[in-house]
């Protein structure tokens, strides 16, 4: 093996990587603490970039669909209004959705849950009376004393709750309360700062993009730069298609649920349909949670209607999964069902709710990159085979010509 400059660089790179990997493995706690501190500091910026990526999809909709004519105007002043109007419309739509969620849906949901808690004892007594009537009518030798006197009573539940939330000292209660309050306040502050950062990013996204591209082009060699651009392009398309598809599908599902509930006379149509739509944003797990919450809300009004609603929403989900969602999202994001489930489980274990939301688009981006790599690999192999066949044909032709010349000679 010749020790050229290229080989020496590769060997030094491998040695350096091995040393860094060994050092990190020996100091995992310190490295984890350092990364956690860095993430806390950069949290608003990270949240801002994530929000900017999501809101950019909505802003592009306003620019390309709603205010499209402004961008084609011959007057420069009119064209300059395209970005500000689209950005303001995006902010208004986002804040409107948050207000709808916080001041209309959540209070209504809270009232429904409190009403459910109040009616549970009544429903339980009706259930016990129904069981007693069945036992008496059919002459069954079954004791219903356990139903009349359940072993788990209110006193037992309160005692369990007291034991669960009992702290060793008042200081523990204060520390826990302060910790929870601090986490909530920190999360709200990071979200607010991230939203402001996202607005600045959207307003100057072309300048930021050009500046970042110039830095990468200057720092990286040509091939790594090209590969990085390809990876970013595939990842961006996968995330954009996923987010656009999920929101569009959730909106359509909410509208269909609302119309169906009005037709069949189910109560609380507006609240339940919004809950079904929002829960549909989370793949696999979300629709199940939305259906359960919807059934509980309707159950307060009528247990029979709750059962009928469950049947209705299951049929609607089947139609959505087999016809609507594939048409909206298409094959660009579509993953095999097993990979979707694995992405949701792994994402949830790693990052909770945020991990569940990001698991599928991340897996979709990786899947798309692997598919592209396989296609390119197959093309290279095919080109190699064609070249080898051409070389073989040339060699055969050359040998035939040589033999012919010798024969003629």
C-alpha cells in the first residue's frame, strides 16, 4: 500500500474518529449534560426554524393561490406587497387556530368531561338496575351483590390519590410545584420566542437561504456539497408533503365528520369534529384517541348514540385510509404500513408527542433517500455491465479481425 497524501488523510481521519468515539463512550453522562445544556440554550432558535418550516407551507399557499395576481403585477410597488400580505395572513390564520383551540374547544371539552364525571354514578346505577332486571326476568342464579357494593369505593380512591401525591415534606411539594411551573413557563417562552424568530425567517427566507448556500459552497468540496443539497431537497420535499397532506386530510376528515354528525343527529357535532380533525394530525395513534374522546363526549348525552357514532367514525376512517389519504398525500410520502408503525413507536419513545409527529416524515425522508440511492446504484451497475459488454464485444471483434488477417495472409 502506497502512503500517498490521500491515504494518509484517510488513516488520520479514521484514527481521529476512533479517538473521539472512545472519548465520548467513556464520558456519556458529561456529553449528555453538555448536549442538554446546548439544546436548552438553542431551544428558541430550533423551535423558530421548525415553526418557520411549517408556516412556510401556509405562506406559500397564500403567495401562489390567494395573492397570485400581486406577484404578476407590472408595478413594483404592488409586487412588493406579496410577501407582507402573505406573511400577515399566515400569522392571522395561525393565531386564529390557536384562539379557536384555547378559548372554544378546550373549555367545551373541559365542561363535557366534568359533566361526564357527574353522570358516571347515574349511568352505573342504571347499569346495575338493568343487570338486576335481566337476572330476575330469566331466573338466573347470579349474585349481583358485588355490583351493588363494589369493593373500590370513593374513600379507597381518595386514599390512593392521597398516597400517590403525598410528599415527604412541604419542601418537596414546593420544589415539585416550582419545577412544573418553571417547565411550563420555559416552554411558553420558548414557543413565543420561536414564533417571533419564525416570522423573521419567513420575511427574509431568500436572503438566509442564499447566505447559507454560499457558506456551504465555500466550506465543502463540490461532491459533498452536491450530496448535502440532494439530501436536504429530498428531506424538505418529504416533510412538506407530509405536513401538507396531514393538514389537508385532517381538515377534510373534520368536515366529513361534522356533516355526518349533523345528518345522523349526533350531539356536540362542532366540538367532536374538531377533535377528530386535530387528532388525525398524529399518525396511527391520533385517530384512536380522537374516537375515544368523541365517544365519551357523546356518551354523556346518549350511550346508544355513542355506539352508533363509533360505528360511523370507524367507517369514515376506513374510507379515509383507503381512498382520501392516498389521493392527497400520494406516493411521495407513503411508507409501508409496518414502517409507519415503527416510526411512530420509535419517535414516541425518543421524543414523546413531538417524536410521534416527526417520526413519520423523518422515516419518509430516510426511505426516499434509500430508494434514490438504490436507483442510482442500479443505474451504475447497469452502466458498468453495458460498458463491460461493449469492451467484450470490441475484444471479440479485434480477435476476429486478427484471425481474419492471419488467414488472409
